């Protein structure tokens, strides 16, 4: 599996929903989650990608310590969870730090502890529950090969759109 640059927008444990303005590179507070939930992992995107929803491909990075919004992390995709929301198809890639021996045992989504996967799934099933007009529908988990394919397609889509 390859290494990719992820930019963290939201650290684990935060209720603040930050977003990077891709024209200026500045991090803005988009909103405070309406539900009493916190992000279960660091959350961000892959640079120079475009997902099916028109935004960069999303990534959840499993880290031992949260990092700050705007920090880049070299990661290795290990799986994904299919998701659709009011904005369209919004697949979430799950990744670990690249070449970090503490994460070497995580090669595929099945290696991610079941409870960690359950926390991620529960968060995304409910984090928009109190936001008017918003909804989320989760699909299943898929493996590292599928995750890498989604990231690769995101790079290709970004190039094809003339970015």
C-alpha cells in the first residue's frame, strides 16, 4: 500500500467542525456539532483529490495523540466505510500513520479493533441527528485495496477536473 498526504481538519475529541478553505489554505470553524458527540479520530482529507461529493476525499486517521487542524500526516489507507449524506456519496477512508511501527500490525480494516470500528460507525450514524434537513446513511466496511482505489480515483478525478 502506498503513502499519501492527509491534512487534518479536526482533531480527535473535538466537537468543532473545522474546514480548510482550499483557495486560501486557512482553517475556519464551520460549526459546532449539534449533537453531544466528539470526533472519534483525527479527521481530514487527502490533498489534490476530489470525491464523488465534489469535496476532497475524506480520511479518518488513527493516531495515539490528536494533532492540530492544518497539520499534514503521511498515511497508509487500511479500509473504508461507505457513507452517503445530504451532500451525496461521502466515503470515509480509514488510515494509519505511514511507516510508524506502532501501527504496523494494522494492514487492513479487519485489523482495526472491532470497538474502534463500532465507535466510528456510531459517530457517523448519529452526529447529524439534531441538524435540520441533514441525514446520513452508512453502508459497510471495505478493505485496504478498496480504500486505495477510492484515493487513486480521487486523484484522477481532481486531475480530470483541471485542477
